[in-house]
C-alpha cells in the first residue's frame, strides 16, 4: 500500500486544501505518513505570499530528492500557489520533480500521481521522469474542497466557501495564483457543516480570500442581507455547531448587514480578524486598498458597538515601497486607536509579477526591520494589557484537546480567540464548552482552572 507524505506551507486555506488531497489519497487506498523516510509519494503544498515561504518549499524539496537514491520509484510533486505561478520552470529547478499541480487542480492530484506511477511501472524504470504540469483554470473547482479527514477529536474545522480574489492589491500575488472570486452554493456549504457537526465538530471557520464578498456574483441579496450573511444565518441553524468564525474579511464589502449579524447570531464568536495593512491613506492608495484609515476605524467602532468586548485582530505590512516615517507613524496611531487584540506584522516582501515589486522607492531591509520590531512591541504591550484584564474572570472555553507544548495539560480558545491552558482530562473534555477561571497570563496565552459542574 503506497504511502504519502504531505507538507503544507502558508495559510489556513492551504491547510484546508491539503486535507482534501489527503482525504482523496486515503479513499484511493494510500496511507498517510509523517515520515519522508518511508514515503512513496512526497507532496509539498506551497505558498507564494512571501519569498521566504517559496524558498523554504524549494529548499525542502531539493533536500528530499536524496530519497530517490534508495527508493527510485518515488513520486515528487508541488501543489498550490507557487506551483501555479511558476509552472514548468519548477521542473528545471528541481531535477527530480514529477508533478506540478495548480490551485484549481487539487482534485486531480491523486489521478496524476497514479498516472505517473503507472507510467514508471509500464516502462519498468523506477527513476523514469514523466512529469505532469497541470495549472490551467478549471470551472467549478471551488466545489471540490468539501471533504474532511476523520480525526479523534474533530473539535474545530475549516470550511472553504469560495476560491479566488478580484481585488488585486499591488503587493499580492494571490489573485494571479488562485484566480477570480467564485463561491460554492450555500446549501452545499451547510451540508458540509452539518456532516461535521454529526462527527462531533463544534466550531467551524468559514474560509475565503475575501470572505465577506462571498457569493456577490453568483447569488442575490435577500431583504438587504448579502449572500455571506445569509450563509452565516444558515450555518447558525445547525444544532451541533456551537461557534462560527470566519476569515479574512476586507473593509470593502463589510456592510452594516454583517455588523448587525453580531447582534442576533450568538454563535458568531466575539472575534474578527480584520486586515488593515496600513494606517496611512497614502500607502493604502499605493497598495490599491480602496478605503481610508478613517473608514477602517469606523467599521471597527461599529463592530465594538454591535458586540461589546469583541476582539479585533489584524494584518499590517511595514516598509511598503515609499513608506515614510510619517506614514509609519499614521499606522501606529491607528493601532493605538483601535487597540487590536493582536496583529500579524509583516515586513514588505517583493513578489514577482506584482506592481509593488516594480516600484522605484523600495525601502532598505534595516528600516523594515526597525519598524517591524517597533510595531510588534506596541502590539504586544496592548495584548498584554488586555489579557491582564482577563485575570480573575471566568471565560467560556472550547476545549480542543491536549496542549501542543505540554500534553499533560489541555488547551482551548475563548470566544475572543485567546488561547487558554488548563488542567483536565482530554477524553472527557475535548470538544466541550467549559468555564475556566483565568488565574494568570504570559502575554498572548491565558492560564486557568476549569470549573467542572
């Protein structure tokens, strides 16, 4: 029985795509393995958002080629965004590469691997290179990411509701690697969520490149409610689902109907990840982010009014081409104004074939790093103050199972997406919503004592 090793780089959407591929391999009689030493098939699902992710994937695949010396029958493949953007040129960079499958071809990967194995067997040459490159667009590919692996404690799962992006921010390669927006039917998404609930899943995270723009081209608004809000309402009706998250929305399309949903859909958690990218209007224009910082702050204020205590996290890029000290200070002002619960701060990284990469006024790495560290210090200070306020409080926590850093303790998340570590029995508590008295914090993590009734 052939064994498959699958490595994933990048975002939650990549993780979800990889799970679909893994499920399809299992259905075809393959076995999943965490060891490259025993794998017959090695696949890497790639990310192109930053150059570092591409270089890691290339370096890893290059090193893994050593296994072919002892197991010449092996099949090597790249999937995902880097595969989509680079295509056939990857065959020249990685001499042992057999498969390049793009972002709309995940459902074809197993067939391609089986075909490559068949060709090798028929030629009676294990080390025969018979590469397949499949990166063409395919209609309805958004509907193929719908199945999940069975897990011992399937507490929280990602659900892909759409593919692609139409925004074309100047720093981002995603619209070119994942194609235009296209959404799955609401009924199919609800069916997937219902199946997950039947298997013990209690929390779903709806995934989309710009999730709040879901279905705007395919489905009509109803009584002033966008397709995305209609979807939230439909998932909310599923009895076994206790919590609903979504990521990542865009200020464009973040309308009042979505803000109001937080007032009447209690299963929506008290957390929104809301990418800002910059607090400078001038830099936002250069990024092709079609909103002003004042509008972004206004939406945040409305969300806080609709759901008191809501935690807002964000993404910020520092060192974008042409960013002056004044521009950077504008970003800091917005961070202080909004009081983000957390922020992922990235140094700008030029991506091939994006407009920002061709801009003349690129900043030195030293400036990017200084601003990165300075902003992280501010973000961490805000997060610490917010988490200190939770000490002494009782919080509802969805127990996800043993802690990743200490298997003798349990880990879960609050409704505001804060990690909580506490003592308890995983067999009894995994998948349960329990109260935890918070006793201390170490910055971004809370610690507490479970209140068992």
